[in-house]
C-alpha cells in the first residue's frame, strides 16, 4: 500500500493512540510543530512521511498498522512518549540526500535511479533535487518500507536490524529454511561464499526442498518478471512470474499455472540464486 492511499485522519488517530495522546495539541507539542500543521494533515487527507517515521522510532508502533489500521501485527502496548523525539527527528533529517537514496535503491534491489523513478512515477529531476538539497524524502522512505519490508529504522538512519543482518552477510551466513508441503520450517543457518555474484542480496534466506534449493532476497517485494517465493492461501512455493497489464501476473511452476491479481498472492522474496538437483 502506498502512503498516498492512506486516509490522513485515520493515520493521525493511530499516531495519537501510539503516543498515548488524546489531543492533536499534545502531538504537535511533542513534534515541535504548530497545532495548525496537524489540523492541515486532516484537511489534506495525508500525514507527512517524516512524522510517521518519527512516530515509529519514538513509540515502536508497527508501520503497517499506522498506515492500514490492521492490528494483527501492531506492536502494542506502546511505551510512554519520551523526549527523544527531537533527537530522532534531527538524526533522520541528517540522513537525507545521497545516503538515504542509496538505502532506498538497495532495499528495492535497484542499481539505477531510473528504476526507482519508473517504479514510483517520479521525475529524475525530483531525485536530483533530493541530492542537491540533501533532502530527506519521508513519503518515499515510508513507501519503500511498506513495499520491501525492510526495517524503517535502517532506511531512515542507516542503523538497526538490517545493519546487523549485513554483518552476518559479511560472514557469509544466512537463515536456512526447509520447504515442505507449502510450509517453511526454520533449519538453522547456511553458510556460502557469495563473492562471485555481482551484488550480494540484502536480506537473504536459503530454502531447500525436494525440488531444489534457492537463495531468496526477502528485501525485494516489488514484483517483476522472474522467479519468486510466493504464498498462495498460506502455502508457499517457488514460482515463475510474468507481469501482465492491469496489475495482473501469470504464475507458473511444475505443479500449477494461473493468472491472478498481484494482491492475491503474498510476495515473500525474489530468487537470487537457484540450484536444481540433478540425478
């Protein structure tokens, strides 16, 4: 879900709940902005991405819950508001321009700015402005976190969960899972030297089954042509995907073939490396 599709008044109510506030004035004071600015979010129907990011960093609220209102993944209860809000805000703003753009590209698995522009339907001049002004594109960062499931803290600051994962990658370690009857089961870790690849995956897992084994980059969730780990009615498998007009996809593997809307499957990562069994 894109941030511009969220209903501003509802997002604001969830932000107030996350902070434990009952009045917009309290939120405005915590964020160091005028109350009229908060009221303007409701009138415009959209909460700025920077404010959403600060709420997540301040309270630990689940990003998808803030945007969509789906409670099953909400991180409740929330801690009391603290004075670290300004510190978080200053750290986020200081990470604008080239550093945040680099993390956004890595999260999507892109190598060129043009790929990002095409995906989000923004001009190359807009991205150039980010770089020239050292600007932090909060709405794009939130959209990227929703699209890719990459840690919002890492996207915004360069610190956090994904950074720890990168340390594991430096040691060529990744989680291992066994795929059996559509269910993924944890099976420890897997070690492999991936330096021969042109670019290391961002958030890889190793999956094995009776059909083969694969390295999946779970950070890539914006679907494209190729091999993907998909969930269909809570059952997982590796599928070959072809994009079709109207946000539809054609999905194939040796067991089935069908056409569906993109939103009808759960995109869990792109196949980065495939190793079929040969007998």
